[in-house]
C-alpha cells in the first residue's frame, strides 16, 4: 500500500464526518424552527376556529361579529380599492410626525430634569406618572382640547411617547459614570460642549432604549 492510499482514506472519512455533521445540523435547525413556529400557528388556528364557531352560532349579528371569511373578503376589497395602503401611510405619517415632536421636546426636557435638581424635584414624579398612563387614555383629552382633528391624533402620539423619551434620557444620564463628566470638564468641555461631546454620547444606549 502506498503512502497516498491511507491519506485518501483519511480524507474520505473526514468528508463523510463533515457531511454527517452538516446533515445533523440541518435536522437540529429544522426541529428548532418547527418547535418555534408550530405553537403560534396552532394558537392562531385555534383562535380562528373559535371565532368561526361563535360566528356560525349566531350569538351576535353579522355586522357586530362577522366571520373570518367575511373579514378577509372586506379586507381584500379595501386593498384592491387602495384604501388599506392609504390608511397605512396616513397612520405612519402621523406616527412619524408625533415621534419627531416628542424627540424635539423630550430630549431637552430630559436633559434639564436630569441635570437641574429643582426641576427634577418639580417635574420628575409628574413625568413618571405620565409615563405610566396608556396612550389611549389621552384620546378623550385630545378630542376635548382639539376636537376631531389631526391635532388631536398628534396630541395622543406625543403624550404617549414624550414621557418615555424624557424619562429614558434621565435614567441614561443618571447611569453615566461621574468620572467621564469630570474628565470632560478637565479637558475643557463646558456648557453645551459638555453635553454634546460627553453627556449625550455616554447616555446614547439608554436614550435609544428609552
């Protein structure tokens, strides 16, 4: 037997082991994917079945509790008419504008509350209380203040997002190691320069999370 033959046998054995390992890896991935996707699909199927049974039982009129097929048909009709995409883009535009306003107001407000102690004592607990309110709680107030207008919708979006943004920035600023601020001041950072180059970059992870 030449020297090349054992080497070839070893290479074939390694190739076989590699192919078996790849097949086993694919099987594990398939089982993991099946175990992850199957429970939600079963839950959705059970919900649709219960919905269909209740609808067929006639417990409520069709205009109150339509069947899944009727809902799907109405959705398809609205999609073909272009109303669904129009409604989605309108909602996204309102959310984007409201979130931009919340960022523009909540960021300086959060910085002021975090760094000015009297302001924190005056507004900190109020801001935390506002954050605990669900956004839907602002719907009646928005309608009373602005009527059935776009401003009422923006009010709901802003009041739902602004407290979270401001409180998130306050928590992020509180978590900044004091040595960073001292180092920035030692290097000549003062006033807005300190916030721009030290405070905001150091608080960025918590700010984004908030």
